[in-house]
């Protein structure tokens, strides 16, 4: 998909501050406010802007434990994959889930309050999913970089 320069400028500005007013955004990208608003609406309609959200401070809200969970399955049938993916999609503790090539079938990133939540998740939620052959966890000590921005 080819984007016009002004559309890329709008997307970059919104990634930095999605709370920006249309008037301020139009000044940054050097468009009239109506033209800027029309472009933003078009970007939303085309699905290039999926959602505008507030990024919360997890540590200050008590979610200080980030855990990576590596999962191997017994098999990769469509039913097995669908079941696991459905289970993680509805679990709010799972921040991200990636289907992988290589040694593990999935990697999950969890955001938790403490190790008791981790233990509950592993024993009462994840280990009860059929066809999970093995689970390996790693606890992150520090977040060095975290970004949700697309690198234009």
C-alpha cells in the first residue's frame, strides 16, 4: 500500500500523541483543519488507524511482572491451534501472543501483578489447554525499550 507523504506525517504525529486536537495536528502537517480531519477519517476507514488508545503506566498500576511464556504443542492441527489461540485471545493477562517458527509453537507476553498470578495462570489456565506439551517461562527483570510505533 502506497501512502502519501501527508498521510505518513499524520500517522507519525498521531503515534506520538493520539490525544492531539485536529487543529494542532493540522498545523504540524501543514494542512487546513478540514483537510486534515478528512485525511484522518480516510485513514480510519481504510483500516490504517485501528484504534486510538491511552497507554497506561503498568508499574504504577501494580502490574510490575512481565513474563514470557514459551509453549510447545503435541501437534499443530487446525483444531489444536484454534483452541489455544481462542483461549489466549480472551485472557486479559496475555498482552501478546505470537505463533512461531522454530523450537516453540507460541510465545506469550504476560503482564501480571505478582508471582502468585503467574502460578495461577500456569496451573489453572494454561496447563489445562489440550495438547500443550511443554511450557517454559522467563521473567523480565527490566523493560529496556517498549514501543507500539510503526517505524516509518
